[in-house]
C-alpha cells in the first residue's frame, strides 16, 4: 500500500536517527560518511536511513565526481509544517488563555493574602 506524501514525511520524521541527520543537514551539504560519523551503526544502516529520507523528499543526493553530497530539501518539510500550523495556532491560543488565567489567579491570591 502506497502512503500519501504527508504520511511518508511523518514516517521518515518518526525516527530519531533520521531527525538527527536532518538537523546536521541544516548547516549544509554533507557526505554519507560525514552523516554517519556520529552514529554507532554501519554505513549501510545509515544509507538505509538516507533512502527513507530521500523517498520522503526530505533530502536529495547529488553527484560531484566521487563525492555524493546530501542536501536538505525544504518542500516536503514545508508540507508537514503547513499541515501542523492550525494545530500550533490552537495550542498557542490555549496556552495564552492558560497564561492569562494563571496571571489573574496569582493576582487574586496576592490580594487575598494582603487583606489578611
């Protein structure tokens, strides 16, 4: 069964190794060897993670002579961020209301203490 692009993106983002690889690529292109360096796993295992990220459209791999640099691709990440945006707004509004409530609650508690 083929997953829709958004499901493929979220499935790729579900793994902490893949998220770490994406975090590294924020600072620029890197080779597979460079991306594999911080992990305690084989190069083929890292390559499998890279293939998942490529299928999700989150990274691309170029070819410059013998060097095959990986680079971050924002398009798929943008689709995920766009999908999450209404939820982010809703949670921010809820947190703002909670902040207002706590602020008012603290003011009321201070007034009660001062009256005693």
